[in-house]
C-alpha cells in the first residue's frame, strides 16, 4: 500500500523520495573494504613467512643431526676389524683414526661385519661462494660434508680411488678436535682416543636472512 507525504503543499509518493548512496558514502565504504582486505593479506603473508622459516629451520636442524649421528656411530666402532689384516694405511692392526685435519677424519672399521676392514673418510667441502646464501640451484653457494668408503681387499683398497658422496648440504663448518688417552689435545692420528665434533648448517631460505644451527658431540673410540 502506497503512502503519500505532504511536501510544499503537495502530496508525493514516499517511494519517490528514497535516495541511494552518495559518492562520499561509496568512497568511505570502499576505503573500509580496502583496509580490511589489506589487513587480511598482511596476516596471511605473515603466516606464510613464519611457516617457511619454521620449515627451513627444521630442515637444517634435521640435516645437521643426521650427519653428526652417522659420523659418531661409525667413529665409535673405529678399530673394530676382526681380520686384523695389514693394509696400506695400517701395518699393525687394529687401527682407529689413520688421518685427520680440523675438518676431516679418516678411520678404519668393519662396516658390515664381513670380516673386511673398511676405510671411511668424512670431509667438509666449503662453498665456492660463501658470501651468498646456500641455494641448491647454485652449486657454488653450497657447502657440504662428504663421505667415502673403501674396502681392504687383498692388501689394497677397493675402489682404488674413493668416491665421495654428499651426506649433508648447506653446511658451513665441520670442526674436529682430537684427544689422546690422557685427555690432551693431539694431532697424531694413531694416538686419538676421543674426538669432539661440531657441525654447523645454514638454512636454505630464499628471500630471508639465513640462520645457522650448530650441533656438537663427543665420540670415544670404544675398541682402542
């Protein structure tokens, strides 16, 4: 039912007096809408960045721990070689560590219980370009820890040239300190009875500053 309103002495239909939004009202509404969208975008972008940083941190922590545990497990078995057969690096077995530097270690052990002495080498290979964040798509930025193994067969190592494989990438440091039976620091491989190993890895996080993570452990040679 229509209603009429007296305006300036005339009756007008009330529906004809209804107005829409003014330009100012539309501009204000649009501005509020944009502000809300911007707030939502900022929240989503922050959540995405936090997730990416958490995933990168988890990856580097896992990589460092895995390689450190692998090194420690094999080093604890060093000098376990039931055959006690002489080899090019050890004339009077059993031998544990046969060569070492501050960032590499070579030792002998029977890895798979086949009564054959194996030579294992862990080495840190620094990145060619250490000024840039680690990016697996750019090999020059990747520091890594490699491992090789040779079996002592017939008095010689097989294969004759060790083939090193990567056990961890985006590594920035491998530090090894060796101690003799008295607890004194030593650089003589034959006297090593304990090693302190520290490994540092860095995040592979594009677009953000990379954080590093360091793990350290002590390893005692159980068979010497």
